[in-house]
C-alpha cells in the first residue's frame, strides 16, 4: 500500500455558508412580524422569484421601524465577520469595507414558493427568519441551495450537489450571491415570514 503521509489535500473554489442565531431574536421577531403583516395588508407587493406569496418593495426595511434598523445593523455585522473569515482562510487581513445594502420581506402561505434564482450584482446574499409558519415542525419549509458549479455533479457524483437549510426564528444565513437557491412550496398552517437581503462591496466588483 502506498504511503500517503506526505500527500497534500486542499479544497479549491469552495463556497462559504454562514449561519448565525441572534440572541435577541425572540424580542425582535414579534415586532418584525407585526410590522411586516401590517405592511402586507397595505401594499400589494412585487413579483420577483416568488410564485404566490408576498414580496415587499426593496429598501432598508423602513416599514419595520426600530426593529428593522437593528436588523440592518446585524446584516452589516455578519457580512463583515463572514468576509473577515473568508479572507483569513486565504491568508489575508480585512480592510474596512463599504457596503451597499438592500433588503425586503417575504411572506409565504400554503403552497407559495420561490423559484430557482441568483442575486446578480451583489457580493453576499442572506436571509433572516422571523417565523417558520410551521410551529409543529422542527425544520419548517427549507431553503434549497444548489451547487453553483453545475458540472460538478456529473464528474463527482459522490459529492452533494445541494444543501437544505431548515429555518428557525432568529437565524440569519449568508452565502455568495452567485449561489442558485429556491424555497419549496410552504406546507405550514401559518405564514412563513423571512427577510432577504443583498450586500454589495463598493466599489463593485
């Protein structure tokens, strides 16, 4: 048998996924939920990747008041931490970064889903979960992240080609904006409420 003790192994072009639970989610979420559902009643929303459901206008979560402003700050914090870790993995130190941020709320009810899409002209994309809409299930309706290298599954079929992220209230996730993703049809009895966002490093790219 060959001696592999001196063999070097490295993962090239890996895709980072960051998950963080904010400790004050239990305090923030009722405020966010009330503001989002009120805004939904007063505005028809827009059509993007959502098939059914409600998608708010894109902005800075102005309709969420103080809770929205606090959440925006958390988005910046997590993006900075994710970028710091990513650069550290490549032996680089992080310099101060100026971000352009945009965010919007999503409300999915029974049967509503989001088709596969990417977020162009951004650096990081993310989601914060306000309510899974399915208190009887530990997982809730998952977010499906797909391998951005579509040919990998054909050449390395033993490597997983997708990841399921099961939402929990207070959880925020972050991933590169080029990662294709979708949300399966919601099967919970209540409204699945999430806040999606993009951060773009300036100057871009």
